[in-house]
């Protein structure tokens, strides 16, 4: 089977890449935060397609930090987008574990090994590199090599942080590919149901 992996949306959003100037990652986040240092819940909904009650539930469960003065900062938005991009193919408690594996407690930035905006940027850059190379299902070595290349500028805050980061990125990329393939199969079933 030859699946064409051609993701038109910015990861974790409902926004078309071309409509946003074909940017993802930190470049995309910087566009959102160009004028303001925070975005409101309504803007999060417009960007991600997440309804307010879902986001409130994530906050109540401790998966997302509370907005400050009803505004989410760049790292909170990146955190939300990472959860959103994985939730169609991974259980939320596993996503929460994975995020805490990287950055500890949501409400405590002192235990973070990387800012969520930088993590989101790494994810998007890895996906872009693999998909632009036509990697429909990258083998394990290609994936690991790509992750190591993209994260080569990462500076460890604590010993072992790079290994933790790269392990988590490998899981995130595999899960995201699975979500794209799942979406493709869902579209095929929907087409059958309509015919």
C-alpha cells in the first residue's frame, strides 16, 4: 500500500498551512503572538477546534495550566496543541504521562527540560523533514537520525535530558503518523458509507 502522507493542517490545529503562509512550529506560534503576549479561550478554539468544556476538563485534571488573566501564553498554547495533535490516537492519560515525562508538573516550570513552544517547534520541524522527504512510514533509524539532527541545538538542563527528550519525540512522531493514517482510513470508510 502506498499512502500519500500530505498533511495540510498545522499540527494540533484546524488551520490550513497554506492559509498561514506555510509555516508551522515556532514560526506559526510567533505569528499568533505577534501583537499580543496572550490569547483568549475563544482564540484557542479558533486555532485548535477544541471546545471550551474540553479545555476546562484538561485544566481541571491538571493536564493544562490555568490561563493567567484569562490569557494563555505561547508555551501554554504549544502545550495544548501537542495534546490536541495526539488525542485522536493516544489515550489522554498516556499523553499526560508523556508530557510530564518531558517537563514534569504542568504548574511548575522549574522542572521543565524544554519550553513547550520549543518542543512544539521540534515536533513540527521533524514532521516537516520526514514528510518533505516522502517518508510515509519512516524506519526506526531514519526517525532517530532525524530527531537527533533537529535537536542538535538542544542544551541539556539536567543530565539525561536529551535522551528523555529524544525518546519522547520518537513516541510523539510515531503517534502523529498513526493519527494521520487513522484519519485517512476514517475518510475511506466515510466515503464507502456515502456511496
